[in-house]
């Protein structure tokens, strides 16, 4: 049975979250240089981590399942009726992942999601996104990435662990109805976006700066048929700027809109294995009607609010860095929660009414990560938890909270290492969201 630990604290509303003004100035100056940013942060946090601080939790419903995690914030680990919770069980210590390492893909069932049932093993995973496991539509079927000895593939299983189908491409995102999925090269990410790729397999164009033979593909989950929508070179050739020269380019972070008619993705490039830039595009499922969002240089994390609006933490010419709500296909955008947020996080909107969005922060100078709920109607932020992440959980080994909603919009699932071990956590917020 998963280990449990509970805490109690009264809910708080607050105005600001994240960095103070001095920290924000320094962060904005070095954020395009990950190597320098990480070095400064590690020294700074190393000193302040010695200061004792209190951890706080909104209510006593917090359950920690030590030795488990899920992955990214843009996928719900709950099945369509919220009866089953998807998870990864690991057995290796907190270190870099090696080629032969594996995790168990499984589910939590029963009251409080306490009973873990292993379904399969995979050796294609990372600490940030797991093995990209996700539910396929309303079916109780799960797709995840694996390695067949030659290349990274994806495998479909049921909740008894029976293998149903194999696909020749790895999965990045599945449409909400479970009909199609998007795919890109995870082996390239292992080189140029360390922490988001897999250690097995090899990028055949690793030394090619702008690959013309790899790109973003879509495949049908019923027939298995796939087609490439465009190559990395195709997108890099669109409205290029000087920062792209002598840089290695790749795709990452794609996500379907609620109606599944369009999806968003990132085009990133890195120079000297250090300076990173990002553009965000949207397009139709056939790759048509490409739209470049008016963000400048930095786009980190995204969440669709509805079929026409998507929020991103990014830089814009008008507002600088912040949570920005864009209208798809338009150059119109607005800042969200300016009075409440001063730093990056992982946002996603409530699946019921889009009134709320959940997000988090990276560890502050005391190594406290904040879990927060924002009411877009009343423009209020609620602190749900502040949890101290041990200093050894940093860089590619970090344990971001990556908060995710259940389907009913009443519970939050997140990863955390505040117990000293990477853990899969759940928190019930039904009383709060229904009281508003």
C-alpha cells in the first residue's frame, strides 16, 4: 500500500506568488542562459535551504503515495469517470536515468486511490514527463511510450495489463476523443532538451542543426496509419530571425484544443547547448492554417482555456513575462493574474467551467514550492500548499509539482518530494470550488 502522510492548514488568499523584485530582475536577465541561471539558483538556494521553514497544506485530505509519480501538467491521470488514477512506480534512487532503467506503469484503484495495480514496464521515461502515459478517450485504455530494441514506440494496454496494440511512433499527445495522437522525436530531446527525452535509441540527425527528415507527425489510434505534417526545417524556415543561426532546432510540447480541431506546439532552438528560444504555433489537424502566436523568445507552459483561448507563461512585447491569455488566430492577448503571479508555473483550467486554473511555482529561495488555485472571475489566488523540496531534487532531477485536475474539477493530483521521496499526491478541493 502506498505510504500516506497528512497535514492541516487553513486556506489562504494572497496577492503575490513567486519571486521578489530583486530575484525577478536577476531571473529575467539570465533566464535565456540555463547554465548560468542554474548555477546562480543552486548557490542561492543552497544558502537559504539551511533556514528552517514551515510547510503548509490547505486541508487534511492530502495523500502522499511515496515511490510513485505521474509526469507533466497537461494530461489528467484520472480516467473518464474518475474511478482510476494512472501512475508510474519507480525503483531507482534519485539520479540520472540510464539506458536499462525501467518504471512500472500502473493504476491506483479503490477508496482514496490507495491500491496500486501494475500493468506494464517501460524503459522509455524521464522524471519530468514519465513515459507520457495517458488515457485514450473515454475508454479504460492507456497508451505509453516504450522501446522495442530498435526505436521508441508506443503501446496500448487495458486496465488489466493486456496489450492491445503497438504503434510505430512514440506518443506525445492524444486527442480528447482518443482517435488520433501527435508524435515527435524524443531521442532528439535527450540531446538538446535533457530531462524530456529518452536514453534508449538515437537521433540519426543529432548533428544536423535543422533536420529536414524529422518533424511532427499525426497517427490514427484505430488503424495505426501515420503521416508527417511538417518537418523541423519547414517550421524553422517560417519567419526566421537571427537568433536561429548556428542553433539546433526541435519540436516539443504539443496539445490538442478541447474540440480537437486544432493543436498547439513549440518550435525551440538552442545555441552552444545553452541559449534557448521558443516560438508557439497552432494549426489544424492536417497541418494547415498555421498561426504563430505573438510571444517573444520565451514560452514555457500552456493550457487551453476553451477552444479559442490558450494561456501561456511567456514573454510578450506588451506585458513582458507573465501568464498571458491568447486568442488563437489573433494577435489579441491579455495578462492574467498580474497582481498574483510573478514567476513561472504549470497552469491548467478547470474542466468543468474554466473559471479556475491551477498552477504552481518552482522552489523559492527556501526551496518551498507553492500550489495555487486562481479564480478568474473574482481575480483571487488561493494558496493550497507550500511544500519544501529537498536540495538534491534539482535540474534534470527536479520534482516539479505539475498540478493536474480530475475530470469533475474537484481534486488535484501533483508530484512532490517534500517527504524526502518523489511522491504522487492528491488533494481534495471540492469544498473550495463549490463554495464560490
